[in-house]
C-alpha cells in the first residue's frame, strides 16, 4: 500500500474513533444542573410588599391609647385563642406589655409569658408595667431581629400583634419562631387588613391574608384559620406540625 494511502486510512480510523467517543460521551454524561434561582427583593421590600419601619418607643403612648379597646377588641381576640392556664406564651414584639399583661392573667401562676422586644426602652417600660400590675409570671427578653432569644421547642403559642410586617428579615424570624414552638403549637399573627381601604392605618402597616400565607407557609407552618370578627384586623392562626 502506498504511503499516502496509509496516511488517509489512519486519518479515517482516527476520525471514526473520535466520533464514536463523542457520541458515547454525550449519551452518558448528564446535562449540567441548572443554577437555582435566588429571589432577590429590592431593598426595603419582601415578596412584593414594603417592610414597615419598626415603631419607635417614642410612640409608645399609641399602644395604650383609650380607643384601642374599641378598635382592636384585645380581650375578644384572646378569648378566641382559648389560652389555658399553664401555657407558655411568647408575646413577640411586646412593646410596653399591653397584650402581655392580659395574657399573663390568663396563663396564671402555672404558666409563663416570654415578652420580647428589640428596643431596650420598650423592655424597660414593660418591666414597669408588669411590676405595677403585680405580675411575676412574665419574663422580659431583649431580642434582636436575627435572634428571637426564645428556648427551643419551649413555647405553646407565639403571638405577634401588629408586629410581623415590621420584621426586617421575615424568613430568619419565622425560622427562629418555628424552632421555638413546640410540635403542635401555634403561631398567631394579628395584622391590620390591607384588603379594606377603610382601615385607617398606613398601607405599609397592613397586610392581606394572601400575602401572609405566601410568606409564612413556606417556612414550615400549616395554615389553620383566619378569624375575621375584629373591626380592623385579621386573626391568622398557624400551627407547627
């Protein structure tokens, strides 16, 4: 065989081997995994809503305004939750302790209220209120936006009254609360109804039920019910399964 023919034959064999190897490689190798899409919210927003600024302790008088009984009906709200003597309840974002005091009387001396807030000034006012009320079953806790300071699986009920919409990192907060609630325990959010334009509250301090569920359920909470008997607010109940 002529040398030139040998070269052509060798090149043909090499080309066939390369084609076969490439074909086998494309059949056996999986396609590269698609990058997981990361949600990036614009600053100051979460899942399409603005995050409201934390209410300053300088506005604490609004929390104890005389009209609050009529506008929010706090005793009827707590009646609906059927809090029992002996329960451990976390009042998250307790402020001056307006709701804390009412819960403390319901859980009694065999129960406990863990009252948390991110502002030391609020905690100081809460302590004064509990002392004046003669309540010894309340533990004031200065928490942070990143750490609830609550015990793991140590709480029967977490309640946030007009608070959740101010969380700067809702996912981190919800994960911390999920960790603190006993299996089968509840988390309750009381939020002004954004569905109702007649509710005289700034839009960033109101939430729709659909928005609350969209944010909370992916963090491991089961939606139980939304009670709508209050004049201005949703009473939204979740459970840690």
